[in-house]
C-alpha cells in the first residue's frame, strides 16, 4: 500500500476493472473507498504500461494459428498486452480448445485463462472469430461456385463459336449453290461434318450418334482396385492372383 500519483491512479483502476470479474471489481471499489477515507490510495506499480487497451490496436491473426500448431508455443500469455490476450483466448476457445490446454500451451495459470474468458472484450473477440469463420466458409463456397460458373461460361462460349462456324459453312455452301447432303441421313455435307475413312467421305454426326449408342457404361466391380483413379478390370485381378 502507498500513495499513488494522481495521474497513474485512474489508469490503474481502469486496468484492474478490465482484468477483474464483476464481483472482484466491486470488492476492489469498496477497498479503494475505504482507503480514501483514511487518506490512502491503492498504488500498483508493477502493472505493464500496455495494460490499458491502446487506441490503435490491431489483432494479430497469426497468434491463434501459431498456438494451434504448436504444443508448446513461444507465446507467453503474461507477456502479451490485454487486447492480445483477449483475442488469443477467444480464438482458441472458438476452435474448441479447453482452458487447461490453453494455459499449458501459453505458459500461464489456469486461473488467468478463466479470468481472461470473463472479460467483455473476450466475448466481443469470440463473436468476431465466429463471424470470421462463417465469412471464410461462405467465401470459399462462393469461390467454388464462381469457378464452376466460369467453366460453364467457357464451355458455352466454345459451343457457341463452334455452332457459328458450322452455320457459316452451311450458309456459304447454300449461297454458292453447292450445298450437298449425305444420301442416307440427309445431314449437310460440309467441312465440319465430314471425315474421311478408306478414301470415302463419311458423316461425322452419324458416327457420333453410333458411338454413343454402342458405348456401354463401365460396370462397377467391388473387387476392383483403383489405380490413378481408374479401377482395374476383374480379369487382371484374377490373373494376378
């Protein structure tokens, strides 16, 4: 106990009010009032200069990640300013870490972690961490949907360009009066729809339809072993055994 300077006493009280629970803060206020009646004041000279919340404080998002990835973090809770303590404890709590584990990883007492959890700033930081997690999840979903939309748009653009070229070929033949059709199917006999086999011109559209009908779906075999994403046929497995 001792006399404190008028400049330091309000700062000390603000810092203690932030660090104490409501019941402890009320007890501290009664003690301070009793001391003032006797002309004394409560002087605390070992508080760090950064006990009070700085006006330009910015959260360090890497603190939570560092503690989560390290069983014994290099961060010491007692060496952190009060806003960083609240932000760190809130982030670890939101991610499911219990108070005992937080105290062990940050080299401090269990009582300190429970005290930090009772702060109003810690409650605000917990809300911020929760909202950040929700926003990150929504952003990831939107990015995936956007990538899918871009791929679909690119596919549509290619199909549109292909159809434009096919239409241009048909119109050119039609205007020149040289448009012909395959006698069996009636499909236009133009460049995009013609392929050569054994020296003969054949209809590409008919070939595509024929291949689609003859193509059989690959049967699912429970005994097949995936190799680079492709299952091995059962005949290969039986011959290997």
